[in-house]
């Protein structure tokens, strides 16, 4: 069991709204690890769309992805990849 | 227990379950009838089935939209189903069902309320627009849970406090009035439709609560205090007891008022005042007579118009007037000609006017649409053969308008007479005094008309240049402003000099505080929401005309609206504190 954290910057135009949050939650659901996302010291469940939206993270916000569990490293990498891809949003 | 402050527009206390109208007729029953683990298990299963159905529906919508419009929009619905499937939300709902004997729908409503509150607390635009989405998702889930079996608004079996964003005339027309014990709305001001309706029905109401539709879950117990403009959500036991006792005192006081129904509105020194009712629809007449109305002093005929009936015919008018006359059985009926425009319905596409209250409304609009005006006038004259009616012209601002209206009326009378239609050609034609120019030049108008009716809602708004539905300036709306009293006095004095009738049909007539100065000024007729009649009668029967005149003299020496208000309030308190 391990804990992995990673800081990323949200780059998509509209921030962490319903669609990106859904994508993160769907990705997170594939892992055993507990996943959380935090912004400005507020930490929420990375598997809950509602909680992630409630962060109100806008473009340029700094997010910390944290995972705890056997597949923590893969989980964090997967979520990081999604954020970096800007959720495949067209500009 | 939470308190919400709005604007109290119809007094009294209501204690009942909340029914939220915006849920499109979904009635939420808060608690399960059965206790025990089995019932709980059934309820959780019912929630899960409802959830599955709602998610299925979202996905179907998403697929259909993807075919029609493409990914961008359809992914929104995928997002919606993701929210429905959110584990945290689901756990919260199941927890609520297990711990509190909640029904599935009530647990859903409570859980979503928490989410909505969280979003609202963020106070930025992103969350504001998501709120609507969350509300939509909730509604879909609720519909699957309550489905066809849910008791809709039409099938209410127990009393409810109706909660809505706003109430339109067409909505209120179909409400089961006997089951609604209170109204609370997000929008609206003192002169909104909800306010007028609630007053005429004698149902306590609070408007302008801003977010009451999301502060309350359907099925919550609420206390509504229409006198103080307050709504208490989920009150504790002590508060409930306190309010039930207060309601009881009010009911007893009201019973005492009911006993005044058949006695005259006479001052202690024998001056008789005529008390009449304001109505929007003829079906309100029996209730008005029940309250002791001696006639109808203001029939707002523009309510014949509405989205459901944008173009009433002469026959529609005639039918309404003749049924009103029949109900009144010989008592007088004052029909105000169409007061369309500004804040009221217009039977055509909205025309842009930079300032509709100073634009083509009311009598000005009637002059633009002589066809509508004439249809109404023909109907009034045809009905005049059936019983006593008179015509009241609204928004007159100059003699020329009064003369113009009378010449249209003359044309109609002659046309009808040529056609040998039975009419009473001599019915009284009066004009409303609701524009400052009419009050200032009342002596000129008084020579050309049979009666004045002072409309205080508009008179105050135009005199003080204040829109009281605008919360930023509503505090400047002061009926007790010295300028308003002086204008009313001028109009009454002009009417007395020409020996024509003068009544007052604005909201002021029904406000306890103003009754004494109005009769002291010489208004011999007051027309108001029928629910106010017993209280006003009580005030009149408790004072002498001499005192009322002294009070007027005193008011004319006061220079500030606040001073006048507190002076008047004190006088009423001396008569009977419960009146306030």
C-alpha cells in the first residue's frame, strides 16, 4: 500500500465543470485506491462528481491529486493524464 | 429550524406541509406509514429502482441528442446521469431513508437541497447556472419515484402551504383553493398577483423570499406568518406550540370580526361609510358579500385577458358582467374599463417601451385599440339592463382624455340604441384619480364626471416616483408621505365642492392604519380586498368622525412619513392591538 500525490494545473477553458468531473470520476472508479482532489486546502472525493464540481476550480487552478492504495501510482497517473489532455476539449 | 424573511402581503398564520409547485405537481409525503426494517428495505429498493429509471432516461436522452445535435450537448446529459450515480449522493439518500423513516422521495429532496445549498453558498455564476441543472436532475428523479401514483396538486387531500417561484394568474385560476392554507413565493412584491389573490382569498402569504423554493423541501413542515412576512422551515416543538397558540388567538379575533358582518360601518357619532370589495373575477362575489361588502367598488376587468384567453369577445365580457350583476342582486357594481399594459397582460406581442408605466397603458391603450374598448363598453351597456352598474375610467391625466372617453361611450350608446338594444343610457361614468395631475386639477375633472375613485397604488408610485417592486427603492414607497395626503385631500375636496361621489379603491383603503385619516378626509366609500372589510369596519365602529377629523388636522402638521405612520399606528393600537 502506498500514497502518491501530484500537483497539476487545470488548463481547460471552462474549468472543472460537469463533463470533466464526470471523466475524472469514471477514470477514478477503475482503481482500487482511494482518490482525492484538493484545491486551496479543500479536499474532496475523486470518485464523486458532485464534490469535484463543488470545488469550483477554474482554468488555471492548481489541483492536488492524491491516491492511497495498491494501485495509487497508476491511478494518479491516469487522472493527471486526463487533466493534462484538457479533457479532450476543443478550444 | 430556519427563518426566512420576505414581504408579508396577506396577514395570518399558516402551519402545514410545504407543497412546491415547481416540481410539476409532484407531491412529496415526508414519512413512511410503516415502521420496521422491512418497510425500510422496500423504501431503499424503491429509491434504487427510481434511480435506475432516471439514469436510463438520461442516457436515452443523451443518445437521442447525440444523433440529433452531436457530442457537445449530449455529454451534458451523460454528466447528469453521472451526478445521479454519484456514490456520495446515493449513500446520503439511503442513509436518510434508514435513519429517519423518510420516504424515498423526501430523502431525495432533502439530499438535493443540501447540494443546492452548497452550490448556492459559492455565489458565483458557474454555480448559479449549475443549480438549474441540479434542480432538473432532481425533478426527473422525483418524477420516477412518485410517478403517476403521486398525489398531484389536483388531488391534495390535506392542507398545504404552496411554495412557488411566482404565481401567474393562469396558475392560480386552477388551484384547489380549499386545500391551500398559505402562499410563499420567491418573487413578487406587495402589488403582485399572488399578493392580491391571497388577500382576496384571506389566505396568509409571504412573497419576495428570493429562494424559498430551494430553502424548503416538499413535505417539510413550515410555519408561515403573513403578518410579519416570515417563513419558518422545520420549526422546533416550542416554536410550533407558540405559533399554534397565536393562530388560535387570531382565529378568535377573526370570529369576533365575523359577528360584525351584518352591522353597518358606522362611526360612534353616526356617520355611515360604505364598504365595498375589489374583485378580479365574478366568482369572488359570494365570498365578498359574506364578508359584508355592500357592493363592488372596483371590478378589474383586465383579468378577462390572459395567456389562456388573449382576445375575449364582447360576449365574453357580457357573460362576465351579467354573472357579476346576478351575484350582486341589486347591489352596485363599478366596472373599471381595461387597465391593460405596464405590469399587466397585453393581448399582443410585447411592444418595446422604455418606460411602460409612463407609456401606452390603460385608457391610453384603449384609445389605441378602440375596437377592444368599444367591445367592452357595448358589453357593459348591454349588462346595464340587468342591474346597477357604473363605469370607471382608469389613468385619466387630463380633461381631454375624459372627454375623449365619453365621446367613445356616447358613440357606443347611440349604436346600441339604434339597434334597439335594451340598455340603461344614464349609468354613472366616473374617473380614477391615480395620476398626480388628475389630483392636482381635480376641480376641473370634478365638473365633468359623476364620481371619483382614488387609486392609491398608482397615485403613490407616480407621486413619489417609486416602483415598490424594486427592492432598492421600495423603502421610499411611503403612502403616508405628506404629498400623498395632500393630493388625496385635494381630490376629495374638489369632489365635495361639485357634490359628486368620492371613493377610494387603492390598497390603502384596506390598511387598518389609514382608515381613520381617509374617513377623516371625507372619503365616504372605501373599496378593498374583501378579507379586509371586517377589520376596517371594526376600526370605523371604534371612533368618532370628530376624532378622525382631528387626526387629519394633526397629520397635516407632520412633515415626515415615518412620523405620520408611527402616529397612526399608535392610534390603532389604542383601539385594539390585535388589529395590527
